[in-house]
C-alpha cells in the first residue's frame, strides 16, 4: 500500500478557500454597512455561484498537488 503524506493545513490543496475568497470579494464590492446586509449579501452571492466558479478551483488539482510537491510543502501560487 502506498501512503501519501498530507500537510496538516494546506490551503493550496483546499479549493473551498478560493471559493471563500471569491465570495468575500463579491460581498465587499457591495459595501455592506450592517450585519444584516452582510448576511443578506452572503446568501445572495452564494446563490449566484455557478458550477464553473467551483470548477476553476477543482479542475487543476493535479497541478496544485505537483506545485505543493515541488515546493516541498511550502507556499505555491495557488
């Protein structure tokens, strides 16, 4: 059996981190001023996410894994 060592905390290999960043950017561009607006904008922007928004962060997992390996577990461009 081949075991793969996996970093305990590796945002480069966790595409949801990129989705959160995308969502955060969309919400910030709407300039919410109250907690209620933030909550409403989060829900609205989440509903607007398309499968393509997720695919751009999951379709390149091979490249992400290779980048982490080549960086010896260090930071990558992802």
